[in-house]
C-alpha cells in the first residue's frame, strides 16, 4: 500500500477489456472490489486498487519503473544487497500486482521467486491482464496464507532464502498474525545466514504500532533498521514505514545514500536511534498482536 500521495491519473471507462486496450478492468475478489486502472499519462502503466485503496503500480514496458515511494525504497534495498545483480532466492508475502518481483527479475536475472497471495481472484485478475512471465523470469505465484507459507519454508527448507518481503494488507491494514515475534522467528529460520527480511507497514501519530513493530523486529534480528520519510517518523502524518532485519550486517551506508537521492527522501534509523524510538515498547507476541491501525479517512482513496 503506497504513501498517501497523488496517484497516477486513471482512465474511468468501467468495462472489462484485454490489457492492450487502455480501459479499466473491474472485478469482485475475495477481499473487495479490485480495479486495474490504466495510467493515461504513462503508456504501459497500470494502477491496482482494492476498494479504492491503491495497492500496486506496474509498468508493463519497464519493470524497473517504480512509481510508489515505498516501493522505490524496497528497490533500493534490493539493489544494495550483497553482490549487485546476483540472483537471489526470494519469498514475497503479499502479491498485489507483483511489482517488486518483476523489478527483482529485471535487476537480478536468474532469481528464483515465489509469491504468496491470499486473494485468489485478485491473483487471477493480475495474471490475466498484467502477465509477469517472460524469457528468463522465474516467478511462481500461489494462493495461500502468508504465515502458513512462511512456516512451511521454515519447517521443510530452513536457511534457503536470501530475501523475504512482507507487504500484506487486507484492504489498508496489516493482519495481526503477521506482526508477532513468532512470525518473525519463522522468517529468520527461513533465511540463509546474511539473508534479509523486509516488511512494509503503515502508521500515523502517535506511531504506537510502528514502535511496537520495530521493537518486535529488534527482538528477533541482530541487525535492524527503519526507513520512513521524516514527517512520518516525527508523527506528523500517516504513511509507509519499511522495517529491515538480518542476522548479518545490513548495507546501511549504501542504502542511506540511495534513499537521500529520492525526490521524496526517506530517513534510515538504526542502532541507538532505533533503540530510542522503541524505548519502553514491548515486542508483539501472538497473544498481544492486533491488526495495524486504519488510515485516516480519505488517505488513500482513488475514484
């Protein structure tokens, strides 16, 4: 789910047509009313919304074009990982329109990627109208619960992943069962030594959810950082927050440099600063976990 900024300008004709015709596609899915909206200002660009909340933006002609700011930050993380261009084994929890898997396939050819999306009709819609497969692309997508899929990897193939990305929103909220220490321990078990976990979440003043999630991350991973725009981090507005954890060193210097160069630069917080951010905040457990807070009215609406 993107930051509450102005989305691409969509067309508004409400008919269901193939992707080569620049008109919207509307469909009821398990989690709500999905729309694929062509970007009238960018040929090949498509916006996916669910109940009018933006979920993904895909550029069919250029998978390295990342429209949403938080996805650009995920792209920076992917680029900064050890061995630029080296293939990785990745698990994506939450599918949307598969923006990050497409980016990773383009920038790290040969990567083996698995996507788990709970909304089967949504996944079918994206596959039909915004297909992701192509020469050299190894992306498999399946319907399932994110935690169940991660638990299966941790149990049957521990230490086999380089990257786990959690970007799961039911509407505009992250489900509570994906926010606990127990969940993050599954991610840690699935990762290779030095592998990286990244989670996109959203929060606003007073940032109680973000602080608790950062504390939970720090309870599981020895190396952690938080990435957000300064107004969000200062509790001045609602927005996206990226949490990153690893058992090994994180490329914080390289990542901070990349983030600073964005049109909307984000701040990387780590070490003592992150400890101060989470001071007196207890990690979340399965017993205390709740869904992320709802956004303010109108924060993400697209007509």
